């Protein structure tokens, strides 16, 4: 009997505490003002919970090789517009008004001391509840998220000059004056260059001289979300449809770029067979059926692959095979085709198209 009475009192006490909490919340006396901040114990507890959660959910994540300089370039291009306004950068301090949030977004000067790459991957991909830190726009694009991680790992030791070089490419682009068209193209040129040749590495695809119809379709697909990219989707949605047409027209009018490539002759030869003959036993058609010069004269909405970066072509095929890319009106064809290619075949056909002259 005493045991029963004790449990009854405990239940009554818990119910009373719950009712008291609800009454306090109903009263409106709990301040939700950001200016009030958190109690020290509240701040410690929330961060403790967050750190434990991140470490638990990232336990099974395997970190890939992040040594490719192109990853850092790709991450920097997005960081400047997507992250720096809240977290600051080596070139600009954190915005004072943002720092008044509760909790304030942390500066990332000591990120390597606190988080491993797999932890950063999880945070960038999923965001953090109740902090204003959003999830990555395209959860499927793990390759983009790893590019951000590669950049974040280098950012603490980066000089302002190095950051500007990575985030803006040609720093003269930062000083653009003139009409809205020039400013629009200069924003694109930060990553792709004014001529569509990108950087000195494979961080960004070669888009100069690409068919206008294809570029317009790609930008529309990014804007409406059918082509997945946490980097390009926000960029394509910043302006009206007319802006996409301006960008497509500009880059279609540029000359194709020639780049230095290290190719494997055996893979190039194997890729040539796939490009010309397909893989009949696997139901893979010849690539040149759609991507050859004659085919593109019939339908300019198929992209030109000649001279493109090997890593970019392989990355797109792997993304299609994983169902992570999406695309324009013909994207579903490529998902089917890529699903029938193995890694060796993807490498081979990517090297073959990279070996071809980039002329239009």
C-alpha cells in the first residue's frame, strides 16, 4: 500500500508540473525576444544535444578523398552567396544584425577543431533545427555537399585575397558597374567565367559555345527544381525567366574552350566503341545517336559533350545512375541509360568525349 501511494503522488506531481508549464506558456510571460538570449544552462544544453545528435547520425558516413582543388573552388563559389551573409568570410566579417540572432550563427574560424569532415557533411546536408541553419536544397547531390566540406576545411587558414580569388575568380568582376544584364552575367562569371571556360581545373563545366536551346532548358530545369543542385537551383531562381534567356544566349555565343587533360588511351578507345556502337547486350544505345554533331543539328536540346571535363561527365553519369541528378525534357532517357553502365564504362565514355575537339 505505501508503494501505491508513492506512485500516485508522483503521477499527481508530474501532472501538476505539466499543467503549471502549460499555464505559464499560455500566460505569455516567457519571452521569445531574440534580444533576451538564452540562459547559460539553456545554451549549454542545446549545444550539447546538437553535438551528440550530429555525431550519432554521422557515424556511418565515409569521407571521400577531398584533395581535388576543384572541390574547394566549387564550395567557395556557393559559400559567398549562400553562407557568408550569416557566417562571415575571410574577406568580410559576420553581419552585425545577423550576430544578434538567438542563437547567433557561429563564425567558422575553428570549425576543424570542433568537427570532423563527416560531421560537417551531415550539418550542411540536413541543417540544424531551431537555429535558422537550412538543409541543403538538393539532398541528393552529395557531391556538392562534399565540395562545401572541402572548402570549409580550408577556410580557417585562408587569407582574404585567397578567398576573393576562390569566390570571385577574376576579382575585377566584383567591381562591375552598368546595366542589369552586365551585373547578371558577372554573377554567373564568378564561377563559369565570362567565356564559359570556368577555372583552371574541373571545378565547373565548360559551357561556352554550348547550344542555346540546351542551356535554356538546363536553367529552366534548375529553376523549377526538376534538375537537382543546391548550388544552381538558388542561382537560377534569383531572377525572372527573361534572365535565363539572356544567360543562355550569352554563353552560347562564346567560343568553345580547349583544356589540358590527362587521358588513358585504353579507356579512350573503350569509350569510343561505346559512343559509336553502344552496348547492345545491355540495352545501351550509341552515345553519338543523340550527342553527335549530326544529331544535334536535328535537335539542339541535346548537349554537346566534346571536350568537356572528364570528371564532370563522369560525375553527371554517376548522379543519373543514382537517381540524384534530374534534368530537362530528356533527362529520363539518361537515367535509364546510366543505370545500365558500370563504373569502368562510365570512365571510358567520359574520357572519350573529353578527348574530342571542343570546336562547335
